[in-house]
């Protein structure tokens, strides 16, 4: 038993014994709240949704969770109190997905939504070849978890389901990565070839063969295509050679200049502010948290006095509503500091463009200057929320 679990259990048991005269539902709700705060404070990356109801002196548990540890502690708490209960809580993934608990994105860009319906808000996107963990199924939608641990729903048409051995084989296979902003794979190598599909920056496909002009590639659903060699590179070679320097962060960021804004977007088809910072770091070899309100919790704090001092190229700058006596700080926007002697930063707002914190510059952004919350440094910082792609990634 891990020390944290043991201490938390002990605290919960003491809490129960000291409050035995309270309503059992209230006591269990307090325990549940403590567990949720400890193990699943952010529902975007961990689920712990459990409801309690007493029916004829029988406690009924309903809900779903991805945290086996939190639920185990909850059950131990119930048993310690000698409560009779019926457990209807689903630990995801379960029989709804069976052995197909993994998937690979099969389209150039997959739209991942907040709920299992096409009209739901776009939460994020996935790129062709992205590995996914499958948690649940409702109708034609699957609840999936992306490599940055973001949990939401995708239409079945956007993914190819796999069992563990198939998934491992895909991850271990030699691949190419698409390095242009936008392009196509073709049915053959002829001049007037039809396309298999489009492909965007960062897309991954299985390597089959190559000649002087084309890579032959395979999709996760076994379609075969050809990609021009000047638009892609062997993934392992790219990963080995990519170096996340300040200058490289700037170079990659500027190649996305003009990308259209799309709430929830993380691709060249459309991108939001945190999707932009995420893509810039992805093309520099790192997986970082999805949303601005998550990204601010990673890295090393810089510019504590909010004077734009001590910032270095590549630092993430955060904006939003500052904390008040009765409200917490709210992060709503993020950009990348470039400096360049002009106090410039690059961000996605309307589209991807450069702005300045210097009132003397033509691209001065007084709106964001007035809501600046601080900055974080990712380059050269060891943080479990900043995943180096050169290391083994375990979903």
C-alpha cells in the first residue's frame, strides 16, 4: 500500500469514527469530495464521478471513474463502516469497449468533443497517427484519452480501434512524420494521381518503403499511400535530430503565422491559443498540457513581478482575469514570448500573429498587457507535465 493511500485511509477512518452521528450520506459525500480533490481534481484528465443513494437502508453507488486507486479507497471506507452497499460504479475502460481499448487517429485531423454528439463543443483535436486510449462507447462515439491525458469524445469514423498487441505493433513500427503545414497522400506516384487523404503538420504514418521522390506509407486502417519526400521525414530521425532551443521554438512558431483561429483546434486547419503553444512544442519534441489553464501549472515561474523582465524566447505568457478577494485567478489566453528587442510575443487570437507589449510598436497589444498574469519557462525544465518525446510514452 502506497504511503499516501495509507495516510488518506487513516484520516478518512478517523473522520468517520468522529462523525458517526452524522447523516451517512453526508459523511460519504465528504469522503468522496476529499478523494476527488486528491486523485481527480481536473475532470479533463481523470474521471471520478460517484453518486450515493440510500434505498431501503441499502446504499447504492452509481457512476464512473478512471481512477482505480481512488475508488479502492472509497470501497475500503465503506467496508470499514460495515455498510451494506450495491456497487454499480463503472471503472473505465470496461465491457463497453471490450478488448479494443486502444485506437489510432485515421483522419488528418479528428475532432474530439465534450460530449458524445456532433453538436457538442469542440474540446480538442487529434492528428493522423495519434495513439489513443479508449475508455467508453456511446452510440457512434468513443470516449478517448489523448497522449496529453485529455479525456473527451470522438466519432467512430475518426479512429481505428485496436487491441493491445495491435496497438503496440503500431507504436513500435517505423514511421514518417509530415513536416509541412498541409498536404496530401496519393494513391500512386504518377503525376496526376488521385489522393488517399489530406495530411497536416505532425501527422504520422507507418513507413513501408521509399525511392528518390516518395515514401510509401500505411494508414492504421491499412490503406496504402505515397507522400512526397520533401514533405516528410523518418520519424525516428526527426526525433533524434530535433533540439528544442529558443531559436527553434521561434522558427516553428513563425511557420504557423496566419493559421486561422478555431476554438478547440490544434492543427493547421484551425488552432486556438493553447492549441498553438501545444503544436509549437510538439514540433520541438514535447507533449505539453492541452489547455492554457493546465499549461500554467507546468514549468518554472518567471517574471514574478509582471514587468516583462527576465523573460527568454520560448517562455509561455498567460493572460486572463486576476484574482480578487472573492474569486480565483482565471487563465483564458496564452502566447509565446519572442522578445526580439520589440517585446514581441506570438499567439493565436483571430489568427496566429505577432503582438508587442511595447506601446511604441505598431503591433502593440494593450488589451493583453492589461490582463497579463505571468509566464512559465518550459525549455530546460524537468516537469512530469512536460513530456519529452525522446523518452518512452506510456498511455
